């Protein structure tokens, strides 16, 4: 059975320069030059969420959660390092998901790829 949430999330991630997908911990992860910038999680340990975990800063994580705690959350394991969870299953605003993914990529990718990203017109941050 096709998963529309994963398909849409995958498309956002893989549209970024040199982004790749690799399965890890039983789920799709997205990387740039083998550095992780996003995870896809479907009901992780029974939490009931279809979500993305995206690299972030502690300040950005707190701001997003404070602004919309129904959409954003502090994910287990990576949350203490500033990563932010964004729900994809309900109330998903895909333009916001795109912005969060792009920001995660920006925090991970080398400067050379950021120049390419900006040249392609994907300056979401």
C-alpha cells in the first residue's frame, strides 16, 4: 500500500542538492553527503504520529513548538540536540514542512551546496 505522507516528504527531501535516502533504524532517513538532516517516522514506538524529525537548533525547536504545539514536538533521542518533530498526518501544511526540511538541510549541507540551493531558487531560510 502506498504511503502518501512518505511519498510527499521524500519528494521534498530528495529535491535538495545531493540529498539521498538511506534506511536506518527501520525508517527512511535523508542525508546530504551522508550527514543526516531528516528522518521519517510512522507511529514510532506507538506514539500515534506520522511525522518528520528534522535537524534544527534548540532555539528554532522551542520557537516552533511554542507557536504550534499541535504541529511541532520535541522528538525522542534527537530532541535534546535541537531537532524538531513536525506532524505529517494531520494539519500538515506542506509549505511549512518544506521550510523546516530546507532549514534542516541548510544546517547540514556544505557551503558549496548551499550556493547551489540558492541558485536554484530554493532559499526558504
